[in-house]
C-alpha cells in the first residue's frame, strides 16, 4: 500500500503544481461567466432596444396595435403618420426603426425598416398580433364579441397523471429536474475531457519515453496502475474542493448585490427531490470513473507519445453518445433503445435522469441503474488493470486503434 500511495502522491504533486492544471480548473468557469454575460447582454438588447415603429393604417387597427403593449416592438403614437415624406425621413435618420403599412381589411401588409438599425426585426410578433386582430375583425362581422372570441380561442388545460407517480418526482417539477440533469451532464463532460487527457498522459508518456522499465523495476504493474488511478482521484477531489471554495467566496461577495439570486440554489433545488439529486450525482460519479478507466485501457496500447491524443479522442467520442441521446429521449422516454441504454454503464448517466424527470422510470429503476453503473466501473477498473499489465512492455509502431483491433482479432 505504501508504494501505491507513493505513486499517487507523485502524480498528485506533479499535476497540482502545474499551472496548466489550474487553467484546466478555471477554464470552465471562465467559459460559464462569458456565456452568462453574453446571455444577459442579449436579453438586455432584446428588451431595451425594441424597434420603434410607426403604423400607417386605419385608426382602429392602429389603436389595437398600440394597446397590445408588445415586448418585441414599440409603436410611436406621437408621429404624424399622414405625412409620408416625413416618415421616410424619420426612418432614414434613425428616429424610427420601421414603418408598418396595413390596409383596412388586413389583406395587404408591408413593413419597411432601416437596415442600419441595431434593433431586431419584429416580423414574427407583428405577424401574430395582426393575425389575431384579423380574426377578431372577422368574428365581429359575424356578431361575436371580443370576450366570446377569447373564450373560443382559449387553450384547454390538461392535467397529467401517471401510474407510478408515487415513485417518481412530481410532474410539475420535471422541467427543473431535467434542467438539473443536463447541467450535471455538461459539468461532467468538462471533467471527463480534462481527466481523460491526464490519464492518457500519465500512462502513455512513461511508456512512450521508455521510462516504464525503470519504474516497474521497483513496483509491480498492478500497484503502479492503482497508484496512478488513486493520484487522479486525488486531483478530482482537489478540483471539487476548489470549486466549492470559489462558489462559497462568490456567494459571500455577491449576496449583498443585485446578483444574489444567481446563487440561490436552495430556491432552485427545493423543487427537486433529494432522491433524484442523489441518483443523478451517483450515476455521474460512477460514469466519470468508468470513462477514466476506459481511457486508461486505451492509453495502455500507446507506444509513442504522439499517439496519446488519438487514444483519448476515441474515448471522448464515445462520451458524446449519451449526451446527444439524452435530448432524443426527452420526447420519447419509453422507446425501447432508451429503456435499454438507461441501465447500461457509460450511457445511463445521460438517459436515466431524463426518464426519471419525465416520469417514465421509477426511483427503484434509478437505483438499479446506479448499482449496475457501480459494478460496471469496478469491472472496467480490473479490465484496464489487466490490459495495462499485459501491454506495459508491448511496443508497437501502429496506431492505438489498429493495435486494439489486432489484439481483439488475435493477429
């Protein structure tokens, strides 16, 4: 055990003292901050820079559009729409972003706009409002009042009930739960892409530089492999601790500002059952371990340092499959392939949370998936350990994938 810890400490010390490791930790946070700021900026642009338009139409149509109070456009009530030359001048000078021309029966509609305007085009919003207005005018010709017309077009409320409701999350919280699972999948993807590269480098560089012979003269391959995996585990724990400290520090700083709601996780998580959070978290952790062991298995076939990226890229490609399947499962959570894959290691972390959120699977099924994922991760560790031991002194100039195929086919 002492030799295993020595190898683990060596891996941990080498990586934790490297600036690239901390950039790896901070990069997702930087990307997230840029994404949030960009989203807030776009939201601000869409609300504060609504296009200001003039409506050239019958007074009833003009008043109806003014009363809509649309969030996509703003009707200027003060401009005299009877002076066409002045309207065009306002449009050219930027006083107006667009001019809407509508005839009496709404059969001919034209929207002229300034191409240099920074405001967005309100075509879809105008189309919806004018369509609704035309329907009301037609209804009025048949003696139907505005209130009766609203009742006719009122969408029915459908209350959903499922047979296994007592064993799943509440359906009115399913969207929140699904958003939580998608966020976990994205965070896990950042973790995996980083640690797959680290695993490949740790196992491939020593072999590629022919340093492994000297190392294994003092320690067995199994213990050396266990030490490498334990060291990578320490790095994962350190990264989680750093994220926790950053989150706590950010909360302390921002809790007295207008951005304090961004860190109100209690309000967000209170709509999700604790059982659901536990299942999603455990599925993610076991899948994280399984993919790291899989990347170790691929890296064991590497004979040259330049082939490490090819081995790790193969694992990253496999990782994308459950991520994309999770989006397909949202519409059809009970299709056959979704049911099967929600129990399989390497796939369940992206599919089972969606099925739970949709009420298509019970918590009992979720725990079964967690158990299978745990067993799969353990089995994957012993497979990776066996492959590493058998190939630690095997040198081949072929690409890693070709070596794997030749091993499988016993060539």
